[in-house]
C-alpha cells in the first residue's frame, strides 16, 4: 500500500477490507462520528490520526496536503523569505535613522 495516493474512496475501501466503517472507528476511538465525516473537507487531527493508526499508514501519507504542519497557511516559502528580508531592511533603516 506504500507509495500510492490515498483518495477518499481508497481510504474507505481499506477500512471496509478490514471490516470497519468510519462510524465504527469513531466509536472505537471515542471520537464524535461527525469528525470523521468532516475529515475529507477540513483538518481534524484526532480523526486523521485514528484513520492512519487503524490503517497502519503514516498520517502524512494519508493526507499529504496537510502535513507537515506549517505555522502559516497564507504565505508560501518564497514570500516568507521576501518578508524576512524586507523586515531586516526596515530594522537596518531604523538603526540608521536613530
């Protein structure tokens, strides 16, 4: 199962192959079943972790677009570097003006 893309259908199929449903896994883990229903559209760390653990797959492999966890969801790496350099330039200008 490694090195393959995990789609919603594939995750649900893997659960069914093990004789489990999303609702059943939620109850087994003590998590509200609605958290599992929403895992496809928004981040829900406990539900994602429960799915990954049950399927014996790293959570980053199941949801690669959500991991690794970044602090900033708005800025790309390129923009972060640009902002950091502008901030450093402003600090240098402040020191010169003082």
